[in-house]
């Protein structure tokens, strides 16, 4: 009897040891997390070989941690605070990934400044692709170290002069953080700074939320858009501070149901829809709301821009409660946009209709209002209410609002008076502007 009992106890002990060993192996990536009282679904990059010293290449550690986190739904990849991780170009793919993954960014990630890390040039540095439910949140920083891309000399004080002389960066500049083909994307709390080009891009995504987000790059850093949306729908961007060298927010073709509010923009080029219709392409943008936004020392305020020769339409847009301070051009529609010169006159255009401006106030330094619309396809349905724009300089005070083939209605008196706006004309949709 006693021998049987001892045998059972020994067998149970062996099973417990074996089970514990298997558990330890399975959760290899979460030992630190469990010890720190975190969720058992947390995978710390330090447990996958990341050094976090700012000089060692931690790319593989991030890839290995991602491969593990993808196996567990609603799990978290942790980039811990107090460390700086040097990470090269990397794609976090979702083809084999479970849903609702969190990328918890509490530390700092920096891009390599050596040309050898970029090959002949890449379109993005960090990419999240084909995911359902992906969140990047935290108080951490993604630093693209973009000064090595912006100029041949280290004018911005972040690059080492000897390294600059030894290497030449590729002509193609990468976006810092890109989401592609994903549903349910959330970005909260993080900062992206000094991107070589665009800071944050959404391409072919739906159900997007960006909040408490910060971009920080010099006002003269070239093509460094804050947030870029293309072929994406159902997005809300709010409580964010965007300082960059190009559009604070850029909305491109294929975008609809975009809601932007409580955003601080500057320096930069303002908030833009377009440029649309480049190289005779079709562009469709609709249902865009931008409200409760402050802009300071930007080259533009709220702008719609399209190339000659395009087709499609921009419609149902509202700009409301916009406060501008020393903004060069607060209100712009430009259907003759031409970046770089060499453009030719074309008869077709991207149609612009149902554009509403409400409560836009502040100061300008160049031109208060500019509506430059197509001869063949005039702008229609422009509505202005409570516009109060005052010149910030004596030179600006002599510039009056400009209108060309712009049709609409003044709901209230405006300052300055916009006497050039033509009364509304009824138009029927053509095949050219159908979306």
C-alpha cells in the first residue's frame, strides 16, 4: 500500500516538473514580464537579445519578438523605457498574426544613419502590414535621425560630420512609420521625430484612430509630412501636435470619412487635401471634416490642391473653427497646382464642390483667400461664414482675396470682404468627375 502511494507521489512530482519545464520553454519571452507583474501575454524585446544601448543592431531581436507575439491574440510586444534601440528597416507582417496586437513603445527607437543599412533606397523604415487590430501606444519616441538625409552638411546638429563625409544616403527617403492594408489601427501617445520623409503614413487602411500623437521636425526639413493618408477610410485624428517641414496632415486620393479635430499645426504647410490628379489620374475624396485646429507660422492653412489634367472629385468638405497665427495663405483652393514646374495647360480637372468654411480667424502674412479654379470645371458649392482674417504685416494688408471660376455663397460678411466669389451656379455631374 505504502509502496503504491510512494510510486504515485513520485509520478505526480515528475509530471509537475515536466509540465513546469514545458511552461517555461513556451513562455520564454515573458519571464521578465511575469517577474515584473505584467500580463503573461507581454513579450519584452530584451528577452530576445535586444541590447538597448543605442549602438548595437537590435533589428533581429524585434523581429524574433514579433514572431512570438503574433502567435497570441491580444498580446503585447514591449519596448521598455530607459533604453535606446537601434533598429534597421523592418516589416511587421500580419499574414500569420493573431488579432489585436499591441506594440507598447515606452523606450526609444532610432534609425541607422549609415547608407549601408538602406541599400539602394527604401520607401519606409518601419512597416506594419496586413493586420487586424494593431495598436502602437506609449510615451516612447521613434527617431528617424533625418538630418543625414535632408542636407549634404550636418546643419541640424544631429549628425556626425565624419560619418557624413564617408557615406551618401540613397536618393529615396523612407517614411518613418507606415501602416498598409490593415483594419483597426490605433496610434496613441507616441512621438515620431526627425523622419527622413513622412512621419506617419496610412495606406489602404480602414478604421484608424490617432490621438495624443506628436511629430517633431524642423520647419525646413524637406517633405517631412506629419500624417499622410491615402486610399484609407473611417479615420479620426485628434489631440495631436504636429511640427514638420511639409503638410501637417496630407489627405490623398481614395480617402473618405476623415475626421480631424483638436490639432496643433506648426511649423509646416498646413492641412491639405491633395495634390490630386497628377499625371492625368483619377482622384476621389469625400466627407472630410477639419475642426478646432490651431495653425501658427505655417505656409498654408487649409488647402485643396489638384493638378491639371486629372479627373474625379473632392466633395463634402468642412473646415470649421480654425485659428491661424501668421499663416501665409490661410484659405486655398488651387486647381493649377504644379510642384517643380514643367506643367502644361489641360482642360480636364478634379471637380471641387460643397466646400464649407466656418469660423476661420486670425492673421496672415501673404494672401488671405485664394480660389484658383478650373476654366472648364469651376469650383461649386463654396460656402463661407464668419471669416475674420487680418494682415500681420503692412505688406500683406494690400493683398485682396483672389477668385477665379469660384462659385458659392457668403453666409455672413467676411473680413476682408470676399467680393470676387461668384453666385452659385447649378451644375450636373459629368463622367469626368464621377467617383
